[in-house]
């Protein structure tokens, strides 16, 4: 593609990888848990919060302060109006100052995403496209269906929000509902005291602006790469895949079991897929770099099976 200019991300993290590395510290793999249990330092005595790097804490402080109902509605208006078949929650669509929407194919979007440069340790940080391919290849190795493999490949494409100028805290981070009481299961929940919604009584009841059991499709989630990509690809993938994409960062929901009171039958039916996807996302990071050029033909075929040549971004 023509635009191979390198882009840095704005925010306290050395790169988006740093949030995901921190997630692996918070949710170690079953193999790591076994290993830690055998070591001299039992896992129960390890303090995730104390071990969290200052830049990750600062990232969560900013995330939790700025992800308000008004912010989420504004981002939905900005990014979702103009997508085929999308009408953002809240009715009216505000004019976007981003100009005409970008048209890109899936592979082109992967290459665009890959222009993000991380400042974190270059020896351990993978290029974005490598994380996408490692995730997809692990799913493929397990003999999963083709749509599942494709979901692994594309699940983080929403991170191109960074390339549209969004700060890190509006792209990554654990997602959770806004407009209702925050769960204790949200990481660094105390930073939410700085969120303006803390002063809105209607947003501080258990269900807030929602009805119990209304279904997550009717709930505003914090804005980030998951929700954005869901809307871009929603016409092309099976519902299982769409749940994985939309809720893969909703750790309070799929890991901690929070917000069950807002879920409906469809959420209960499809959340097992979100859980099935999560280990591939979290635990397939390896130092062995995938051969992007060799894998590309297989994935181009797979993309063409489900997607048109270009999508609106
Ligand atoms: Fe992600
Ligand atoms: Fe990911």
C-alpha cells in the first residue's frame, strides 16, 4: 500500500502491547499458574496491583476518567454514522470532522495497522500483524472452523483508531458498560471516582439507564477497538465471531462474570464463544515470528471467502 508512513501512539503506554502484556500478568495462562504454584512464591501471595507498571496504571487512570456516557455517545456518532447499516445509539448522527470514510480491504487494513510503532522493548514487542497471525495460526492449528480462524486474524483491526488520532485509552483497555453502576470486577475500579458519571445519580444504580436483562446489544460499552470493529464487519461474519470481536476485551464480563443482570438469552448463548476465543488472544504470543509473506496467500483466500474487496472504515 502507498501509505507506509510510521505512526506513534499517544498515551502513557510504550505501545498497545503493554496493555496486553499486563493482561497476561493479571490472567496468567493455566500453564503459568501451574508453574507458579510449584515455585517458592505461591500465586496467592502475588499482588497484581503492586506489580503493575506505573505507565499501565496511568493508562487505566486516563481510561477510567474519560470513558463517560457522553464520550461514548460522541465516539459512536463520530465513527459509526456513515457505516453501512449503522445508526449509533442516541438517534441523530452528528457530522464527522474526519472527512469521507476510508475504504480499505481487510489485508490493507492489516498493513495500515502495522504502521503503528511501539516504543516498548523491540525484542519482545511484535508487530501488530504478527499478533494477528499468531492468534489466527493457533486457532487454525486447533482445527477450528474457517470463520473462527478469520476472526483471529482480524480481531484487533479496530486498533486503527490510533491511526485516526485516538489516544490509547480510547482504543484499548478492558471494556465495560457505561451508564450504570461500575462493577467491583473492573481493574483499578477506584480510578472511576474521577469519572464525571460518578456525579450522575441515574448512572449509579445497578441497571442505570438500562432495563434488567435488556441484552448487551442495548448497552453502551466503553469505546475502543472491539466495538468499532464489530460495526465495521457486522454484515459479514457469523454471530459467534461477532460476539468474539465485540466483547473480547470485556474482561469484567467474560472473565469475572460481572454484569450478568444486563445480559439476555442471546448473550448467554454466545458468551461461551467469547471465552473460547480469549486464550488464543492472550496466550499465543511467541517470540517465533510468523512468516507473513508465506502465510499471506492462505489468509487472502480466507478473507475473500467472507468479505468484499473493500469495506468502509
Ligand atoms: Fe484486542
Ligand atoms: Fe488481540
